[in-house]
């Protein structure tokens, strides 16, 4: 009940949301990251796309999906006729988790505890935006939204539900496409775009 009241209060004020997340100490990822990266997009968006966590570019820019994975997401959305500026784009985890390798920062996947702790913030965003459809990009987003770890390949292209019944469309993470050999990328991007076409179709009246 108290949590609900807190969440309702947070949801009234976007600036307060952004400010308070910079002070988040729910886990230790804040220590090495540049900043917390919250979602961007209209608060009345019908679609909320959820990724894993900010990458190197996003950590520096303070905006989700602005690096190479973001470019691929943009290509997929454009191919499916979805206007990114009408979509709310965010991540399951708000701080970049990495290990240093010289001057390089190598991405590390968030663990279950980090995903669970950060769900508090994602829930606030979902409550504020109240999207008609959530889109999980990859296994971390899906785990965060449904509370269970799924085999992505078994449920890609299907609709799952959050514990409170919100529909979640499942697709791959664009970084997965980036990691494929060159020869396989075009087909994978085309499949990703097909998935996003299904997202657009689900919202047709
Ligand atoms: N990958 C993600 O999951 N999110 C981003 O914002 C960037 C890359």
C-alpha cells in the first residue's frame, strides 16, 4: 500500500522521477556508471519498448538506444512503419554494467538481483505511460516484465503477459543481430522488422 502511494506520487512528476533515479542506490551499478538512463518518448505512447540496459554510448549520452543497437532498432521500426518519436523506449536496468579492459568498457549482463531491484523504476515508467503494448527486446527485458526467465527462441513473436496482465510482445535484442556474422545480418534484421510489423498490427483497431 505504501509502495503504491509512493509510486503514485512519483508518477505525478517526471522531473522528480529523473532526479530521484540519479540517486538510486538499490544496487551498486551506479558506482561505475556515468549516470542512470531513463526512458524517452511521449508519456501517452501506445507502445513501450524495453531493452536490457544502457550501453557505452547510452551511458555517456544519458539516452536509451542511441548507439549501434539503437541504429538497428531505428531501422527495424522504420521498416515496420512505426514512428520512433511516438514510442516510449526504455530499459529493464537503468545503469550500464561493464568491466574495464584498458580504455574499453565491455558490456556485462545484469544479474537477476539487479534486474529485480531496477524493476521498481520500470514499474514507475509503465504506470506513468500505461502503454497498450509492451515490447520486450531480448531475454533480460522479458525476465524483468514477466518475472520469469524464458527461452527466447521458444517465445519470440508471441504475446506473454506481465503478472498484472499487460500484454508483452517478445522479440530479439538488436545487439543479437549485431553479433551475428555479416552474412546472416540482413536476414536477421528482416525477421526483426517482421516482428515489429506484428507489433504495429496488434495495435490496429
Ligand atoms: N542496449 C540496450 O538494451 N539498451 C540500450 O539503451 C542500448 C543498448
